[in-house]
C-alpha cells in the first residue's frame, strides 16, 4: 500500500502486460500484432510514470505496426492511449455511442483518466 492507503498493483500488471509485447514477432504485416520498438516501450513507461494516482489495470495490446494501445474500461466508458511508432500519443474516448479522439501530451494523461 502507498501513503494514500491504496494498492497500486495495477502498475505491476501494466509493466507485465507491456513486457509481454516483447514476445511478439518483429516486423509488420497487415494482419497480426508486432513487437513495438524500444522507443515505443520507453514512451509507454513514461505514460505509466506520468500517472499520479491509483487506477484499475488497463488492457494493453499492439497493432500490426507495433502501435501500443493502453485501454481503461468501465461498463459505459472506455479511454485509450495510443503510443505510435513516430513517438506521438493519441487518446480515444468511447462513451455510450459517442467517440472523441485527438493528440495527447504526457502532461494531460491524468486529466484524461480522471473518470477512473
């Protein structure tokens, strides 16, 4: 437990799921997920380190180009952070039947996840 009386085991789960992406094959095709680059892993860890509170564990996956998707879910809400090969971040919010997306800066990650 941390000083706030919460457990932050989600951070360990985050890192474990992220490291499992290293088992994916290198390269890219249009069908299967592929291993992200070392720079993308580093940026995903920076996203983790930017979060200053306890959260539920996210779902973490990779796309065919190695893009890392980090998603937090509730029954009526889903928020995703995408780490792209070019070193940029993007967010996607799905709430009921609405969608919102855009560029994301590390400084804005906590605000994005305020609903969790």
